[in-house]
C-alpha cells in the first residue's frame, strides 16, 4: 500500500467548480466565511474535495 493513498484529494476552487458541485462564486463565499475544508497558500486555495462532498452530504441529510 502506497503512502499517497491516504492523502486527501486536493483541488483548486476552479477545479471543484468544473465538477458541477458548486459554482466558483459559492466556493469563494464559503472560503470567505471559513466554511470550506481547505488550505490557503498565498492566493491559491486547495480544497479537500472528499471532505467537501461529505460536508454537503451531511447538509443534504439535515435538510431532507
């Protein structure tokens, strides 16, 4: 088993927006509010994609 298999999938805001999950604007707003599972490096934001999906699934479960 490789050590890299345990690393989270990190994506930029633009890459996540291309998946159709959320718009670039919505992702930037969540980042400003501190509600995005991410790491900010100077002007680049890397989002933990798996954590974001899990976070949105929890919200969907609460609102159902």
